[in-house]
C-alpha cells in the first residue's frame, strides 16, 4: 500500500516535470509564432488579409502568455526567457503554406496534450489552444490563390 502511494507520488512528480518541459518549449514556440505572423502581416497584399493575420499574431502571443501563467501557477517561479528567432519569409504565399502545416500539427499536438493532462485548468488550456490552432490552419487557406 505504502509502495503504491510512493509510486503514485513519483509518477505525479514525473508528470509535472514533463509538463513543465513542454510548457517551456511551447512558450518559445508560441512567442516565435507570434513574431512570424507580425512579419507575415507586413507581406500581406490586402489590408483585409493583414488584419486577420495580425489577429493570429495576437492569438499566438496570448498562447505564450497563458502558458507562462500556467507555469507560474505550477512552480511559483517565472519560466526561462524564450529564445527568439528572427522570422525569415521570402514569399507571402510560401509563408502561408508553411504555417498551414505547422498549425495543423499544433492542432493535433495540443489535442494530444488535452488527453494526456486531463485535470483542469491544464486540459482546458490545451483544449482551447488546440481549437485556436485549428482555426488558424483553416483560415490560412483563405490566403491561397
Ligand atoms: Fe498558438
Ligand atoms: Fe496558431
């Protein structure tokens, strides 16, 4: 009985460490995704497209900030500063296509996290993030000719 309790605590600790590692990675990814969309918006040929893409940039910044809040909630400390990469986009449409792949991947990734971390508020955050990424993937197809 005591061994079981010990094992359970051990599993919980490992699960939390795994989650924190993911959150650090996601904070970096979402921050860079946001910068990418700010850059992509500059290349958008139509004003209407630009405002939709700026909306994506703000969504991604919010994802990063939500993950930071969750990290602080779980650890009581601030997460490490994300490593920022200057976005390289040669061509608008190519940039859009690259994001459709990335967003549809994130849609699935966060859905898998939702299944794995089934306790609120963690699962709720992953669920809502997954939905937003799915919406991005679908809306990006508006910009293909
Ligand atoms: Fe995102
Ligand atoms: Fe996204």
